[in-house]
C-alpha cells in the first residue's frame, strides 16, 4: 500500500513538472488544439517588483468558478483562445504575441493598429511601449473605437510555491498598463466627435519557463467619463491543466471579490492618505501609509495616452513625497491614476504647461 502511495506521488510530481510548462502558443502545430482550466480566484495584491521574489500560494488557492479554455491554431498562425465569455485572436511568432481581435456576445473588436502583448524570451527589465487602435461593433449596430497606449515590462523574477513540496522556479512576471479612450455612436461617421470614455487598466501575469500562456493573472480596470470615475473591476485567475487544477485548487462556494493576503499582510482599503499639489509643471504627491505599500502612478491624457509612469515601494510611515514632472506636456486636463497594493485611487488633475 505504501509503495502505491509513493509511486502515485512520484507520478503526480512528474505530471506537475510537465503540466507547468503550460502552453507555448507559437510552437503549436497547425490545426492543433489544447485546453486549460481557467479558475477564478480571489483578487490579490501582486507585491513589488524585483529579483528572487517568492509568491507563496500554498494553501491559498481556492475557486468558486472554473471554465474550460480551448486554444486552437489555424494555417495562418492565428491562435484563438475560446472561453465562455469571449474568444481572443492572436498572431503568434516564436519571439512575440500580438492581439488582433476578439468576439463576445455584445462586442466584436478588430485591432487596425495591432496591440503587442509579449516579446519572447521573457527577460527581466525588458519592456515595450506602443500605441494601438481598435475598431469594433457593440450589439451589432453601434460602432466604437478604442485608441491608446500599452506598456509591457518583465518586472519580477522568482518562485511560485504551490505546496510545501512543489515550487516552480524561474517564474517571470509581466506587468502591463493600458490607457485608452473609447468613443461610440450609432453612426460610424460621427465617431470623431462622439463623447469619450477613458479606461486605465493594469494586469500582472506570471509565466513558467518556456510558456507563452500565464499560470497566474490578476488585474484592475477603471473607467472614467468626463474624468469622473464610473467604476472599477478586478479579476484574478489561475490557469492549469484539469488534473493540476483539481489537485492544487480547492473548491470554494463563497462569492468573493478580493484578497490581500496572498503576498502581503491584509491591508485596509484606506491605508493611503494623500494630498496633491502643483507648482508650474510639477505634480507633488504628499502621502502617508498605514501599512507597507507598492504604489503605481500613471498620468494619461483625455485621449487615453500614457505620458508618465512611476512605480515604487515604501514601508509604513508618514511625510512621504514623490513628484511627477509634467514638463513638455501640453496644457490640458490629465488623469492621475494611483494604485496602492492593487487598489485604485481615481484622481483627475489640471496641469498648466508652458
């Protein structure tokens, strides 16, 4: 009986090692398919960037929803990722992945200026920044356009601990920031004069070696109208083969939105106390922290273009100051977005540039 248990454990470790290679989209054979379980987990603070990080998930992975994701590749190297809510279309190459379109029950998108997502192999501190334009249709008769910028950076390297005996080494984390504007009208000719909605979105993805599909992902997205925040959505998923998902992820019948306890101590939603001042073209953020924090600040235009981006970490304390240089920017209204431990502070601010 003991021998059977030992053999089963060895086999499981072997399966785990191969399954955690995940899926390499560019090396899939033409007309082939693969699948993963996309398990919804509690939203969490991604932690700070750097080398030799440890993301401890042991005993913390639970899910109240799991969907099968089908991944197929056609003869033109287009990969489709199908899940219940939508289908995503990518153009793949050994050294890159580009988003070219998507479909859902309500929206159809096509990127006329394609959106770069990743450059492979992933190397620490590598980054790309590019603009994108997406044109689509909402509910079959409302044309819309999304215009903005994307910034992608490999910002951390470390190990994911799944159990006391299962640790995945050399995991690369990719941080993506999208800022864009959305215009919609019943008449496509009127899109250039339609009212704009702004969106600021952050995504973190963890990739195991040789993979082009994330093992773990989390993110937040905030929408604005006339620079007033409409609302924020959050998400977090763990993507595994079905046997691995059944082994590592507990079933959870509770509904939940977020959990700060994965990598950091539980944080209060109001740990960040701040004041914004401007002098000339310099934005000064004076703030205090009730707990240790990882902070992201993004300055974007009304049209959804990112002009300034800053990330830093500070321990619990008071009388902190950071500055954002607005020199070179045109006069106008900009969105100053601040994310503290994965939670948004939505701020709009007027900058008068010479």
